[in-house]
């Protein structure tokens, strides 16, 4: 089966990464910042698989293995991050990161 | 560039942009889920089926549900639109992202990797994946298991509500 | 073999006579149409069968007015559902309210595509077919949330959150109890798993100690995943009206029930493939009867079992349900994995049988004894405005 070209995959994942970055920089809600981080992680995973797919060696599985590890770690990080967000909400009663800024300077 | 990849990539990008820009937070998470599914389809087109299915299972089946629960527990499900329109922020943030996108796309198009690789036929065998996980990558696998256990216990501990001490009933005064 | 070969001949004749560009789509449609129409017809038959059987268990006739023995009752139900008014609350989120039953139906039907119905009759031949099945099953939870949240109804939201908690809790024992079959078969492809159980009833995986326990765990987890009694808190009439389906009427409600039944069929077909030998006949001499017939026969036996359980057992409370999943089924599924490993490592002979049976029995006895000896009554805590208070 013919797959999309390497350039197309890399550009696609670059766009996803920048979308995630824009979300992290611009949104004022902790959960959406975490969502942006998940998008960036996924974009990097697509890069791994794209490079693996277009590499001529025939019996290595390093690409999918790396992606599986990254998937699991991203899920664990999302879980811990969201638990932290819930704990922060309990304390500050808000999920706006600007409330937690240090306003003394 | 095949048609199917074009459609999938455009759908994924559109829903990712929507996820980062909608005002209703639950809609954002649902659009993010659509982009996760789109990415799983891209994995399938890159002939790594196991990774695609694992992506759906982990992200759509677990991480999206986690985000929704966290959203509901932090009152995000209500229509509390906070004032987010700050032109300077959006301008600077948008410019940074676009600049990074330009740098990345430029370096991709000029790199020798793109010019030198031709069509390659590659197949992912689940048996090879399983064997390499247990033989070559055993140490990272065990470390990952440890990390997942720690994350599970830690997340549960962090998210537990603080313990409330019950009050004992006072003895009644009448005799 | 003759039936499967006949079907493949018909399909190849039809596809090869079609123009070149249409062939992939035509091939996909020719694979999907028999499956979907068969399971759609089965849905109609099973709704009638369920009502008749529940009626008989409850010492009454089921529906018997519409045709002889009530045969046209599903037709009457379909006409009723199609002609009912479609009421959507004014403040509901219309797009998500519309999409939720469709997503649930989509995930249920996608699961039907990886099950082998015959020797060469699989709709999609994935190498990791069972991972695909569980992945799309996990996407069903999102549809339940969408239904409850889009209704803008506090009780619907609460009901959908309870349903999601139930589905997430029982997903892990479901997957773990199927992993032992995958270990024994050595493959993730359902086609290969079914092939490895050829040769009569004694080679089915349910005939092994770990297979029996795995099948029981898988069936209980299936009941919980499709929200069927005794795990039907999300859809029972005395619990939060109809849970996440409260604000749905008419055809969308019918789509919810269609999705639930199709998910049940898909999981029963998966159980039959994993544990009961799939499309293989119990005795090799009966192989002239085509494979799909045997698969549907096993599926119907399991469906009858589910209906029987529904008519017999009372509903579990929400905390009993969660405790059962996390404290009993998850440890038993993990211990079942260990006993499967012992069976495989000791060469699948009688020593392996004995050791795995011993492990399973000992674990079951110890765990159930320990869980039932813990005191159930905790001191009641009342929450008042000034803080929680113990009962005097």
C-alpha cells in the first residue's frame, strides 16, 4: 500500500505541533493548556512513525515501539496533570492560570 | 499525496484548530477527540496498525474521558466564558506559532532527507513488536510499568478530597 | 466449506464485473451489507424473543397480539418509533444531541467487522483485530457522555457519568480476560484465534480451567459494558428515569437500543470466537453445515443466557457494581493470566491443567471468602450544613 510522502507527513505534524503550541500560549484555561500539550506530543509521535515508515531497513520496529512508549507516558502525564488541575481548582476556585501568577513584581 | 491522506489531514488540522479556539470547553475537548481519531487514521495510512488502534484506545477511550471529567469537576461544563479577548496576547502568541511553523516547514522542505528518500515498502508485524518489547526494550518496559503505577497512585492521591472530620453530636440538655 | 466458497465466488464475480474505479467501494459494501442486514434482522428477532422469554420467566405471555405468537411485534415497534415526534429540548446542544446515538451505533457496528464468520469470511483482516475491537468499544463511552451532556439535564448528566464509570471499570477485566486466550493462541488476529480452536469441542478454550474462568469473567464484563441487567443502572426506569437517554424520543431512542443490542451481539460473537471455537462445529463430522450457522448458534445460546440472567437477577447497586469490578474481577483476571501462563509453560498437558485449575480454585476461594467476611455496615455519616455528623 502506498503511503503519503515523507514531506506531507512532516508538514502535517509541524502544523499540528504549532496548533498545539498556539493553544498552550493563548488559552486561559489549564485543561486546554494540557490539551495543547497532548496535541504537541501527538505531533511528535506522527513524526516518529513517518520516519520509520520511510526508512529502508525492513525488520526494525523502533518507530512503533517509541510511539507506544510515548503514548503511555503521555497518558500518565495527562492523568497526573488533570489531578493537579482538580487540586488547584479546589484551592483557588478557578482554572485561570493568571490567578496563580506572582503579582508582587 | 493521496486523496485520503489530504482529507484526513485537513479534517485533523481543522478540528485541532477548532479545539484550540472554541469558547465552549466541552466542544473543544470533543473537537480534540476528532483530531485524535484523525491522527489514528494517519497512523493506519502509514501502515502501523497497532499504533493506530492503541492511539484510539488510549487517547479517545481514556484521555478524552479524563479531560471531560476534569472539565466537569472544575465547572468548565457551565457556560462560564471568561474574558479572553486580549489583542496583544493573541497577536504575540499567534506570531510565535506562525514563526515556528514557517521555520519548521522551511527546514523540512530544504532538508536532504526529503530529497533522498524514495518509496519504501514497510510492514509492521505485531509479533516483531511484541518480541522487541520483551527482548530489546525490556528495561524501558519495566520502567514504564513502574511509572504508570506511580502515576496512578499519585493522581488518585492528589485528586482525593481533603478529609473532613465528623462532628460528634452534642448531648441534649433537657432531662 | 461449500458455503464460504460460494459466497466468495459470488463476491468476486460481482466485483470483477464492475468498472475499475468502483471496485474497492463495491468490495467493501459487499462485505458490509450481509453483516449489517443479518444483525439488523437479528436485533428485531431478539427484541421479540427477549420480551417473550421475560414474560414466560415472569409467568405471563409476552406480546401475542400483533401476529401469531406476536411475530409482527418488532414491525409494530418499528412503526411506532419511526412515527413518534422527535422532541429535542430547546436549550440542548443540537449537534451533539444528534451525533451521540450515531456515534454509539457506529462503534457497535465497527466491532462486527473483525469477527470471523467463516473459514475465510472476515470483513477486515487486521493483524491486531482484537485491539481494534476494544479500541472502538472504548469510544462508546464518549458517545454516552455526549448524550448525557448535550441534553442539558442534570439528571441525564449524572446518569451518563455513572454509566461511564461503570463502562470504564469493567473494561479492564474484559480486556484482561481476553488476553489469556491471546496468550494461548499466540496471535492478536481473531481469524487465527478461531483457526486455533479447530478440531472438535475439546479444543475450544472454554474446556480449559483458565478458559472457563476467563469466559465467565468476559461474559460478566460484557453484561456490564452493554448496560444490561443486572448492571442496568443507566437505563432502568426506576433509576434517574433513563439516565443518558432521558431527553431522547422516537427514532433516536430506537437507535440507542439498536446500538446496545448490536454491541451485545458483537461481544457475544467475540466470546464465541475467543472461547467457544468461533465458526467450528462441536464435532468434526458436522462440518457440512456452514460455519456462519455455528457462530450464530453459539451467539444465540449466549444471548438466551443474557436474557435469562436479566429475568432472574436483581439489579446491582452502584457501589456494589464498582466494588465487584475492582475488588473481585480485576484480581481474578490477573490471576487467570498467571494460571494461563502456567498452562502454556507446562506444555498444555495434564500437569498444566492441574496446576492452572488449582491456581484458579485457590484464588477464587480465597478472594471470595475474604471479600464476604469484611463487614458491610459502616457507621452512617450524615452531612448537614455545619459539617458531617456521626449517627448517635
